[in-house]
């Protein structure tokens, strides 16, 4: 197998396209922290840390779930169950990405370095939660929701409330999406003894929980807009997000789970880029300079 084919296979293993869910939130946080674009070195290190942390976490997820994936018709053709990538190579991929993540965090600043290894181990732990608790969706949300705070620390070397608010938005959004995504595997999860909201509460009630998560996310976004006195681009972005949520959760007519998941995949990308647009427009027009001196 040629190098480009190997890279492509590992990209599929970690579903690289899903990086678009969290990356715009992290970039939005970075824009605010840096009052625009940071130094090129910082930007590249943030992107590299996002890339390696997510690669390691997703590869560990595939490695930890290989035996379950092999018994689930929807996931039986994934790379490790069918032998396209061995468990040994997947483990080495996790270790290599974890080491790279810690190294690149060290190049950023001391706080980023001190947080890097505990954070990476926490990201790995998500994959184990479904064995014990239906709250695993929220653990995934927290893991992904830490990205705006990570980007802020990368720029400033300090903690702050604003990126935590962005992280709360992202956590609620991703938890709701993961609940919907898990509805595809309800029968398989029951047989394998895995925990999820659909297994515990049924698909219909889980869809309601996802709805509550997403409108709670919108509530946090509204609070964030008022608390930090964000301008018109933010409110325009939230209005579009609210309309999308109303359509997907309430007004859409199809109940086909495959269609629902496709719609939410697109909505994930749209929401992330709308948040980045809303904050980016404020940053680059100078409207946030008064609050973030």
C-alpha cells in the first residue's frame, strides 16, 4: 500500500471530516483571544494540537470498541474489525498522536503543556463511558467542548470565562447530536450491554432529550450574547441556528433515522461555522475591543 493510501485509510479511521464540528469553535475562541489572527506559529500549533488530539482520541475509540464494532452490523466493516488496520498499528497511532500533542502544547506555553497529558487521557476516557453510564454522550460533549478553552490558553496562557461559555455551547450541541446518532444502534447496544440514552429511555424520549440539549445550547448562546454585549453578527448567527433547530427537531416530516443523522451532520458543520462567523465578524471589525482589551 502506497503512502497516500495509508494516509487515506487512517483519515477514514478517525473520520477526519468530523473535525469540522469543533474546529470553528476553537478558531472563534482564538480570534477573540488574539483580537484577530494570532502569530502564524501560534495558529499552526493550535491546528496541530487539534489535529493530533482528535486523531488520538478517535483512534482509541475505534481500538477500544473493536470487539463491539465487529458485532454491530452498522459498524462491522470498520477498519479494525475487517483487518485493514491492526490493533497494534492503531495503538501506535494513538501513542504517536498523544506524544505529538504534548510536544506541540509544550511549544505553546507552560499552562498548555501542564494541561496537555491530563487532557489527552481524559479525551481517551470517553470511549469507556458507554460501558458504565448513559451519560457517555455528555462526556463526549465535554471532551469536544474543551477545544475553545484550549485555543484560548494557547493564545493567552491563562483561563477565562468566555471560552468556557463557548465550550458549554459546544458540549450541549455535541451531546444532543451524539444522543441522536446513538439511536441507530439501540438494538445492538442492548444486546452488547452498552449504555446510551436511547437504550435507557427509548428513541422517542431520547429525541426529546436531544431537543432540550440543543435549545439549552441556544440559551447559553443568548446569555453569552447579552453578558458580553456581542453585536449584530452574533445575533444573526443565532437566529439562523434557531431556525435550523426548529426545522430539524420540530417541522421536518421524515422520521427516518438515517436521514435525521445526515441532516444533523450538516447542521453540526453549519452551527460551528455560524458561531465562528458571528464572533469573527465582531473581532475583525473591532467591536469586541472594548470588552476584551
